[in-house]
């Protein structure tokens, strides 16, 4: 009997401890970068008072991230596909430098400089999501690894909210900045240590040229549909996180109740991202979750449009988070299987689409703040447009594209 090849044997074997260690380290990096980005979101007006700047200036400390991601997403994806560990390590070092600048001085200029450096590093770190799983975990373990990373990334939002809530006075802002910055530096340093482990699959570099890789990704109808789905998902997520309190205020929902709804939104999303993708992938049932997210998400938005209130919000908004946030690790796992060695640029396409959706749909909802019913109906309609896209996605198939095979 012919012996199994080393690659095949490795693919079936249980991942070694070092492989899972780098996935865990990377997941904490995603958590810390999200916390760095959203440090001032829960304390915008307080931070403006502390630094003696306008609220709009504080807003730029978060808004710089999606803007730079749209500009840098593709070149950073190319870099990861060409020199994976080197590029990921460069992103970690840039992020450490940015977090350190936030600690240098308690002035707005230092904070802004740090945020810019972190925003430059983010595409290198975030685009590596599918590649970290693909390089270090066997195919059967990759959905679980991606789920762990996504759940920890969502948990970073909870860290930012929690730290900001506890340190909500002007004299405490520097303490909040320091806690999150030190957490990020520790997580990033841990990743740099773990990156000494060589990838188990595919080596460090891809053979394809950047433009050929991008053409193959954009020519694949599956990746294009996934990008549109993430455009919608990010847009709805950003709209809820940004405008839910303002949209429910006319119905008599207090700010603290809206905060509880958003907390439930994220907590349930973290739980769903951990619980659903692995089992669904093993059963080839990912589309059941995607369809549930579309149908129930549209219904929740319609109910909030016609019957807004505390009870419905405390039930409906967490359910929406459970489904909406669980779908991202599912589609990212699909993207990894489809893209193969072009996973870096494929992730860049998906993340750039997500950041664009977060900006475009949230801005559209902002224009409807004076008409909450119209805003909720608009968001429900946007979610519903994902239905035809899911039909197209199933027709395109999940297996690796021949174009990706040729490019890789």
C-alpha cells in the first residue's frame, strides 16, 4: 500500500500546539486593534473636553481607520500574499509604534499620530485573517480558527466600551488610553514571538504576481458576491452601533437602555461567532445561517420601524447581533477555501468592501435620523437585498476557483 504524502497526512492531523498558539495570539491582536480604534467611541464628548478639541476632532480618531483601509487595503493584501510572515510582523511593529505614541504625551496631537500609524498597520493585520488560519491550521480546523479570531475581534469592542464606561471623566481619559495601549502592545509582542514558527501549509510566499492575483480575485463571481454581502453586513452593523440610540430616542428609549441593547448586540454576536461557524462548516450548512440572518434581520428592522420600544429592542437587537455578527466568520471561511494562495488579496477585497459599506450605509441612515421609521425600513430593505445575493453565491459554489488555482 502506498504511503500517504506528508502534506496529506499533515492536513488530516491535529494541529500542533504552536499552530493554535499563533492563532490565539493573532486573535488577541485583532481584539486589541479594535479596542485601539474605538477607544474614544464611548467617551467622545468627554475626550473632547479633556483634550480641549471639538467633538468632530475626536471623531477623526476613529474615522481615519476606514478611510485609510480603502486606500491601503489592496497593497497590503498583495504584501501578505508575497511575504506573509514579514508583512504580518511589519504590521505588528507599526501598530506597536502607534500604541506607544499614544502613551508618549497626553495631548491630542500625539494621540492622532498614534491612530494614524495604527490605521496604516491595520490592513496588514486584518487582511491576514484567512491566511493565518490557512497557513497554520488543517482544512477541518480553519473554520474554528477563523471563528476564534472573529469572536475576539468583536470582544475588542466590548473592551473599548467597558474601559470607556469605567473611565468616563475627563481626568480619567489618559488612564483609559494607557490601559488599552498597554494591552495592545502586549498582544502584538506576543504575536511577534509566535511568528517565529514557520507556516505548516503553503510556505511564506505566493508565486502569483500582484496584478494577476487581483485580476483572478475580481474575476471570480463568488468573491464579488461575498464582497457585496460584507458591504451590506458592515453597513448594518455600523448603522446600529452609531445611530440606534438616536433612532429610538423619539420612542422614549433612554440612552442607558439603548446602550444595553448594543451591549447585547455585541455579546450575542461574540457567542454566535464562536458557536456557529465550526459546526455549520462540518455539516456544509453555512447557508442556513446566512438565510436566517437575512430573514430575521429584515423582520427585526420592520418591527422596530412600526413598534419601537424598550422590550422589542432588548429582544430584537441582540438577536440581530447574534445572526449578523456570526455570518462574517462564515463568509471569511468560505473566502479562504475559495481563494487559496490569493487569500490575502481576497481578504483585502472583502474588508475594503466592508469598510466602504460601513461608511456608505451609515451615512445614508444619518440622513434619515429625523425619520426613524424610514431609517429602520431602509435598513430592513438593505438586509433583504442579500437574499438574491445568497442565491448567486450558492450557484457560484464554495470550492476553490479554477482562476485561483491558475493564479496560485
